[in-house]
C-alpha cells in the first residue's frame, strides 16, 4: 500500500479520491497534513463471501489542519454516494450505552423546552429512529431525516416518520415551504459525515424556529489527540471538531453556542454543543471558558497536531509486537466489534488474519461478512464459547465496559482482553 499520494487524484476502480483544495468550513487554503494512515478501503463497506475473489478499491487516508479556522479534516475526499450506499451496516439500537444516553437526552430536552403535542423535533441522520421513538412514545411530533434507505425503512416500521434524503439548505427550504419549523433540531454523530458543512448548517438555521434550539453531538478532536484514537479516522469522517472550529462554522450562519457538555465515555470523548440564533445577550461564560481551555491546550495551532503522527506510529508498533509475540507463543486472538474503526486499526497497522483470526459482533447485519482490507471474518459472539480464543482484541474499545460485562464467562475461563488505545494493554 502506497502512502505517496499528496496532491494527486487517486483512482481505484470506479471511484476517485479528490485532494481537498479548500477548507470544508472556511474555504481557506488546503488543510496541512499531520497524520497519514496509508491507502485503505472504505471502512464500513463490509465484504460478502462473493466479494473476496474481487479487487478491492483503496483510497488515501490522511488528515490535516486548517490554519485559518482550526478545523481538522481529511486531505482527500470521496463522493458521499460512495460511502453511504444501501449496504451501510450501522444500526444504532445495537448499542445499549447509546440507547441509555439518547433516552436521558430526550427526557432532558422535553423538560427544559416544555415540548408537547404542538412541538416539532427534527433529527438529522436519525438512523433507525432509536432516539426519535422516545419522543413519539411521549406524544411529541417528530421528523427523521436519514439518507440510508435501510435504517430509514426500519425507523418508519417503528412509527418514526422519516425522509430518506441528505440534509442541506435545499431540503430545509422545502420543509419550511411545507409549513414546518423545528423547535428542536438534533444532529448526533453526523457533522463529521457531512461533505458540505456550510449547506448543512445553513439548513439547520433555516429550519429552526426563532426560539428553537439545536443540539449537535460529535466526538471531540481534543480527546482524539489525548487518547491516540487514530482509528476513529476513516473516509466516512470528513472532519474532526474542536469547539473552536464549531464556533467559527456556526457563527457564519447566525448561530451561537450557548452550552458545551462533555461525555468522556461516549465514542471516546463526545462533545454536545447547544446552539441558538445568535444574539448579543446570549454570550455564555461557560462557552467562553471552554474556548479558552481549548486554546490553552493548543487545539488552534498546527504544533499541537504535528506530534500526533509519531504517537500513532508508536502505538501501532507496540500493538503489532504484542500480537506477533502472542502468535509466536501459539496463542489465538479474536477481535470484538466490527465497527469502522476496527477496519482502520487493522488495515493501517498491518494486522492480518494470522494475528487476529476473526472478529465477533452482535450486529446480525454484519455477521457472515468480512472486514474490508484485512478480510477478517465477522462471526456471532456465540462462537467464542466454542473456539475459546486466548485473547480478545477490543476493536470497539469505546464500549469496553459493556463488552467486558457481556464476556464475563470468557474472562472466567482465563481469557484476556487487549485494549488498543490510548496505549495497548492486556487486562
Ligand atoms: Zn478552515
């Protein structure tokens, strides 16, 4: 796999990876690269048995920093339709932790904004309706917007009205023309996936009722750096956000951050920004303090990012050495969690099936398929009882506690867990 791709278009099969020549937020000069993870396949495009004979397209995976607005972003991009196709395998309700977090958010929003039968809650990237369903159950009208047809159909089936479209300024204008205005707009774990950030945020601003509130959640780039979460970098994630970068993006569209909350346990460190229409009297001391803290941590300077590549290479070398040592001792290692970040971790570290023989995942949509690139088979967790691997590499380290709890029997019979980040440890 080549890493020599700076500044060139790279073609593999039908699709073309195009170098990003302007910042996706401010339009400033090309992002300055600081982490290169080689050329890898699209992380969520799991392979079927039939695909194994075929040629697999790979694309440069590298991130850079915008020196104008501090936004971290991929330096090469694929067209969105390459990434979010009908096979998009992620169905949210498979994570218990995510469901609990969502439920708490709903209860909190209903109470703090007096939501009722005359309100409208719009969720962008509403997936299988796991969050909106909690509003529906409480008699509050909702609209889900979800471009992936599989999850959108699943949402409708459980009574969550859903439009299977990409969100942007055009769709927002069409909804407003239909007489809709949102009292609450929720955009969880979607901002990173948006190719046209300005159209997306303009759309939220257009659709929002004058006294409405927007809540946006995304893993924070500060936690990514601090915990060496390099495996959360993949082609589906165009951008990686600090509050500094979000603030600049939102201000451009007449929105201002009124509150920042942090959830260190969620997706490796999630931030939730609450936004309202910008008004001079809404400048929040809490937000100001957060911005100052991020600046003090260097999140607005290239220097903070520059050392990250070396941290990642060190982690990868340690992990590879550990896995080779275990293989040399005749130990067997399985992976847990066929999430996209597992594909980045395996492929960018060169971990093949001689080191990690198979991966288990509770998601039945993924079982029987293969991780792209590494071609690691994905099996049901039940096989762990039969095959009795010596070690479980936690590819889904973000739900580490949940997995360890479910796999108590594995640990009781002497099985050990390998947690790869922030540094590989056996426990
Ligand atoms: Zn920028």
